[in-house]
DNA sequence: GGTTTACTTGAACGATCGCTCAAGCAATAA
DNA sequence: TTATTGCTTGAGCGATCGTTCAAGTAAACC
């Protein structure tokens, strides 16, 4: 076992995050991991197999960050900081502003079924993470008690998606911060009923 | 001139929208357009050249829809209908829920510079379209006069992006409609100031 | 020491990629 | 009729794709 497993996954994550599933060729992967094709295939069976592990690692990492937010003394302000960190990093980490999962959804039917499943399940996992945050905010009296947590969680996830696309193209950090403020405002205001 | 230009672009749009830039191979394109490679290259120079025209056609079409919304007797309710139509189409047109431009942004650095420029300019065009809608709403007393139109336009575009990703994965139309209602509510409420 | 086991290596396979170009075709001009 | 022009054709180019596999290496167990 010449190569460290976690180290491999992390390097692969960076590559897939930057280039996407299709555009990251096996030869790019071989170079990024400093491994020969045989070694890669012996461990991960296929490019898709490696990608699946990357997605799961990414989701796990994201989920633990969300958990930290939920467990903060002030979940709402921790949420604001979380958004800020994710969306206004330095320029050389600009690729990180895009959510790996959302980027993958754009090429969902080019990715095989195994990784596809991992992506959709990861989306679900993150939604749960957002839900925990909303509930923590309610418990901490930072959000009204009548806040519909399930709906607010999905909404929050959507906001995150929209903001990531925005931040990716936006050069002015203050514009991003303003959008984050709007999210926090809207999170506190009223919610629609089901009626249609 | 055996083939009709608009007809070509429309068929190509469908293909790129469904599959994305990379995944749509030249042989897929040849089949979809019922054209041989030579004919395609004689007209469009390259796959990227064709894609550029597709993007511009898409943006132009979207912009005219947004203009219709802005010119409606009630821009705000027209906006709601616009969102609903874009996000809750029948299942065989599910691919249309994803915004072609956003999908393209996910593979931006795999696309050449010419089409890349077209994509970014199109994003700008659509932002202008959203701005016109917000201003029309204000003029029609459907939104408060102090609404910051520039900010609200960017915000509205973000909402559209987030909702499209949501609608793509969501099977329940009522959940999407609920999110749309939330957008309309938030559009009317307060906006953050610049302070930071 | 010998055998097994787990991992690594890299040349090379068949398939597919975007794209080229000599040749063919039909309509118009001379 | 012949020449020219604009569009179309499709075999096939070189490059790259994901993947395979026989051979090599080194540590572990008997």
C-alpha cells in the first residue's frame, strides 16, 4: 500500500471539483494522484468508482460543516459565516464556490448509475443538514417557532445553489455578502401555505 | 441551401440542452440535424461555433419571454406564471427545467473562449430582462418604490437558478409552486443595505 | 528460503473524439 | 454547352478516451 487512501481521495476531489466528471480524463487523474492506471483500477474499478468515493467524501465533509453550524451557540450567525466562507474564498480557490454536487447534476446522465445514486443521496444528506440548522435556530429563538422546517431546509439549500452560481461569476465580494444578508432576512419572514 | 437555418439551430438547441456541450458528440449532432460533418463545418466552423449560435438563440428567446412579462398588465403575476411554466413542464421536457446557460457555466473552462464569451454576455442580457420586470412591477405599484432594482434583478436571477436545480430533481409540482410563492413574498419584503 | 498475497507498473488495446478534404451534385452565368 | 459557384457528402485522419493485463516488486506468513 504505497499510497494513502485519504490523500488520494482529497487530490481526486480537487481535480473533479475543478474540471467536472467528464472533463477530468484518466490521464489527468493519473497525474494528479501520481499513480499508474493499473493501481487506480485495482482500487476503484473504474473512473466512476473513484468519482463515487469522491462524492461521498465531499458530502460527508459538507455534512460535518453543517453540523458544526447547527451546534454553534448562535446557529443563525454561524450559518451566515458558513455562507460567507463558502462563497467568498480567494481567487485561486474560485472553483470551490461551485458546489461539486450541483456541478455533477449538470452532467447527471453522462455519469453512471452508481455515482448518480451517490450524488442524489448526498443531496438528501445535505438537506437533512440544513434542516438541523433550521431546527437549531428555532430552538435558540433566532427563528419563529412556526417556521416550517422541512420547507425552510429545502429553501435554504436552493438559496445555497443559486448563490454559488452567483458567487462563481461575481468578482465583488460585497455583492455576495449583500445576497447572503437577503437570505438571512427572508429566512425570518413568512412562508407560503400549500394552497393551490 | 438544403437545410433551413432556424430549424438547424432549434434542433441543435434541443440536443445541447439535453446533453450539455461536452457530452453532445459530433456524431450525435450529425444525427440530430440529419447533416454530414462537412456541411456542419462549412457553416459553423466548429462544434463550438454551432454552440455559440445555440447559446445566442437561447438567450434571445429567453429575453423576449422576459420582455413579455415586463410588458404584461400585471408584471408580478406574469412573473409568477413565467416561473411556473419554466419549472413545471411535462416530464418528457424535464431537461428544459435546467437553464442551458447555467448548465453551460458548469463546464465553462472546457468550452472555448468564443462560446464562453457568448454565455457570459447572455447572462448579462437576462439580468437586464429581470431588471425591466422589477421596474415594471414598481411602476405598476406591485412592488414598493424603494425596491433596489439592480439588486433585486440579480437576486431574482439567482432565485431562478436555484429553483431550476430544485425543479429538476423534484417530482412534486406543488413543492415547486410553494417555492415560487416564497420568491414572490420575498421580492416584496425588505432588502439589505451595503454596510459591511 | 520459499510461497503467497497485495499492490504497482506502463505499454497498448479498441472505441470514440473533433475535424478535414477530395469528390459529387445541382443551379446559375456566360 | 461549358464554366463557375455554393452546398453537400462520407471515408477517414490523428488524437485522445477509458480500460486491460502480463510482468515486476516488496512485505507477510509458513
